[in-house]
């Protein structure tokens, strides 16, 4: 395992991705502490739609607010949602998948439910759920967890099933290791890594999906900075003030690019077929 | 196993999957904790007396136990009664079907674009594994999936409509399916509802040209969603096939690489790309919601996005059911076609 982790150093691309992500993550964490909340609330109609300058690096929006501050603040919400959605989906998916792989009686029902969920395009299902729950960022996050767990469930079940066949499980059983101890101390830790390897790329995917859903109308409104909503708000002035669309979009792109670079490396390292 | 029994088994499976899909959609509509399902049927802010609400609840069978409600729900779906959309001011199913051709035209164009670009790119990447061309293809495809498509769409409008126009260069339309003038002075009689097909059938070349130009930017933006997936699957599958013994045999016979790849390897390597076409279509129909909104494309996705803004969840949920059904059916058709072509998959 250590040897595998060390291979991140071999891949400069992945390292760049990781560094970029850490930088964006720190920005998101620090932004609300550094940037005063008044930047979001205070409207200055005299300073509407100013182009990027030394004073306003990213220009100002249609309320005369500093776009740089808004984009930095938005990193907080976007990353928080994307990370917690993937964490939630990982938790639900791996638990259900492990149960399906270990308890024969529950295997069929869980896996058929998984199949049904996977047969509905996730963005479209998330739309329906968030629309019934009511438009808010929290409901959007719930909807995204709802549509993201099945892939982890399927992966985890496959891992557990193949792990159960391995000789070491049989030897441990002969040594008198009980089922609970076997599952939690031996089988599950060995199966988790390939499942978790998916997570970075999925955080990127959820980030883009969330921004897209927010763009089409699930966004939190003008007083809560969020990248997708910023793009939507800027679109009205696209020919007049293109920076309103360009900067929040670049922020989404760089974040998801950093996650995909790390994800690509993680997949190569943990994909058993490529490991041989 | 014979082809017929394979088809029968797949049809039975289709029924089961659709049953499951309808259950999930029903659960979303009626089973969400803390949500009164009646709310979906009432325009927000519309004053209604308690009596009127109670009678509407009875009329919609919302006072019955959930399993019974589900039976009513499925019975209505099968009758074609998918509820009424406030946004479209018409029944949900009619509203979706009216906008289906626009979405199909866009999605098919995007599928064609992403396969036309993705298959050659995947083959080149596999043949030049770990060399410059492979790395370039991988970089481009990772960059491609990292782009938020709605944003890219707006940037495409900015460049190809606005900036090109400022420079006096030929521009591409940024909104809608057809030029306003041509739609007024020389309209076509709708047959399939697909503008490109209808205009060709009636010989209206100017209309065809306008429709084609309107299709360029949205279909390119949409194709990026699936392009990376096509490249990745094609590359992996080609690498797999090139390791097979029969390729080694072809090599030792002294056949040129070109012949080996095009005549021997490609046929087998392309299977995974084709069999994932159904899933790809599903992803594209999800992306269509966003792309249609950016480009004011009058399709189902654009309507669903308007439904979201109107809190019209009957419409949004109906759209979800429609798209899921389409995806399941397309998956079946692809698999059946494949079973006809390749006897090995019948098992």
C-alpha cells in the first residue's frame, strides 16, 4: 500500500492536481473568515459592471459587488456541498454494498434497487427529487446523495464477494476468527481502497452537476455566493460584462480539473486490472 | 440459447425495470418525508379553502394508503394521464411529446459528434499508448470532462456569435432551432418534427441550412459530456483487443498494422462503445436540460428547467419518468441489435 501511495510522487500531473485542489480548498475554508460579509450584502449601484482592475481583480457584478470576493466565498459552499454529498453517498453505498455482499438474503433486493437507480440518469433524477423537496441548496445536496450511492454499492458488493473467496479468509476462519471480527477487521479494510479511489473524480463530477443544477434554477439566490448561480446571474450581461461569466466558470473548471487529475491517478493505482 | 428466447427474456426484464423505475418515481412524488404530496398539484400562492383542498385530495386519491395510491398512479400512467403541467398549460405527456423531436435532434447530433471524434481519438491513443499522442488525447479528455457544460455553452456563444460578429466574421446562431425570418416566410410542414429531416424531405434547402447552423453550437457543447467517456472506453477496449492471440497471429502473418486495426481489431473493440450507447444517451438527456437552457433550444429539457422555476414538480417528475423510460428502451434496442449481429452475447 505504501508503495502505491508513493507512486503519487512519480506522477507530477497528479501532484499538480492535488496541490491545486488543496489551494482551492484552503481558499474556500479561509474566505469567509477573511472577507467581510458586507461584501455580499452591500449594493453599490455606482460601481455596477466595472471591468477587472487593480481595485476589483475580477470586476464587479450588477449589484456593484466585488466579483473576486464573491468567487472566493463561493468556493466554500460549492466544496462543502460536493464533499459532503460524496461522503454521504460513500457511506450509504459502501454499507449497503457490504451488506449485499455478506448477507445472501438481502443481496437480491439491494442489488435490484441499485439497478433501477442506475437506469435513471442521475442529473434528471436529482432534478425531480430536489424539485419535490423544494428549491434550496440543502435539498439539492440531499437529492445528489440520493442519486450517487448506487455506484458505490455495486462496487463494494463486487469487492466483498471477491474478497470472501480469497484463501486468507478461509485460513483465518480455520484459526477460529469469528464472522464479525472477520468482516470489520479483515474483509472491509481490504475492499475499501478501490471504492474510495473513485471518490476524487466523483467530487469533481458532483461539483459540476451541482453547479449545473444551480444554474438552471436550484441555486441559493443572489445573497449566497455559489459558482453556478454566479454564472446564471452573469449570463444576462454576457456581451456587456463577460467577466461575470468567465471567472466563476474558470473557478468551477479549475476545481473539477484538479479533482479529475487526482482521480485519474487514483484509478490507475487502484484498478486491479492495471496493477498486474 | 436461441434469439427468440433471448428477446423474450429481455422484454420481461424491461417490464421489471420499468416497474422499478415507476416505483422510484412514485416514491419521489409521494413518499418524501415532510412533503405534502398535494402541494405539487396546487399553484403556489393560490388561495384555496380547506374544503376545496380536502376534495382535491380525495379526487387525487391522496387520502388512500400508499400501495393503493401506487396502483392508481400506474393505471393513470398507462392510460397516458401523466398529470397536468402548469408551466406548459397542457397535459404533461402532450407537452413532453411536443418537444421530443427538438431534443432528439440535439441528442442524436451530439452522439454522432462524440463518436465521430471519440472513436478515432481512442484508437490513436491505444496504438500510441504512453506516447505523445496518447498523453495528448488523455489530457484533452480530462480537460473536457472538467468543463462545466453550461459555462462552455455561454463561452461558445460569446466567441462564435458575439466576438466573430464584432470582427465582421461569419457567425453562428446562439439561440433557438431556426432563424426567425425563415420560419415565417418559408415554413416547413412538420412530419417527423426533426427539422433537418423534414426540410430535406420537402426540399427546403434554406430551411435545412438554417436548422443545421443553429444545431452546431448546442450539439458541440452537449457532445463534450460524452466525448471523454467514448474516448476512454474505446482506448481501453482497443488495448484489450490488441493483446489477444488472434491479433498476434495477424501480426505474425505479416499483415500491415492498418489492416490489423481496421479489419480485425476494430470490430471487436468497438462493442463496448456501442453497448454503452443507451447509458450515454441518458447522460446526454440529462445534459440536454442544461444545454437547452443555455441555447433557448425548445426541447423537453428546456421545458423541465422552466418547470423547476415554476415549482411545477408534476412536470419535472414526468420528465424524469419519460427520460428513464427512453433510456431503458434504447438500452434494450441496442442490446437486441447487438444480439442479432453477434451471437456470442446471447448468453
